[in-house]
C-alpha cells in the first residue's frame, strides 16, 4: 500500500479525499510544476481513484442536515481536476476559483481576465456575476439558492492561486 493510499483511506469522507487530492495535485501535477517527475503524480492519482471507488454509494450529511449519496465516476473526477489545473495554470490575477460540487465558479477580478476565461470555456452567470464551468453533459436546472447555500449543500474548495493548499 502506497503512502497515498494510506492517506486517502484515512480520510473521513469523500469531500476530505477530494480536498487532499487537490492539495496533492497542485504540488505534484507536471503541468503546474515543470520538471517534477510524473510517476509520483500517477501513483497518487491511482490511489485517489481507488479510494473513491471504495466510497461509491457512501452517504454523507451536509451542513443543513440533508443526506447526499456519492456516486463514483472516474472520468468525471479526472475531468474536474484537469479543469482546475488548467485554470490555475493561467495565473489569473485577483480571481478566486471555487469548486462547488462538480461545478467550478470563478469570481473576483474577472473583467480583466474575461478573454482567458472564455478561452478556457468558462461561461458567465449574470445573476451571480460569476464565471462557471460544468461538464457539458450535465443537465442543468434553475436554482434559487444563494451561492453560500450551494457551497453548504455541495461542499466547496477555494483556490486563489497556485500556492493555495500546497502544504498537506
């Protein structure tokens, strides 16, 4: 069992596993850290997916007491992590990147970065005055929840720069 497998297995729930993966990804991803050996990243990624697969159908309760069931999908998980890495690699000044559930939201000084956000296939949400990304196949429906309610219901991890969450 690798050190990554042990650390992921010791996590209390899926959200904690995902937070730990994001921390490792920022430190070990070859696109974010040129010159780093990608073997360690691949080992970490394999341990991450194995532990998430072990947690398939696990139920957790959000901040307001609502139960949610986790469904593992390796392709979805990897696509989200790749998009976060892509956005972080753009080095957008003054923006905050929030991963809320499976949606990525970008706020802050987005006006100066809108060309880069468009090129990264982000969309603008007029009511929330934020940019977002979701998987193309994801079916949407209108939500009247506030952004803080969405973060509470689906969990949130915030990135303000490539240096965020580097220490594990």
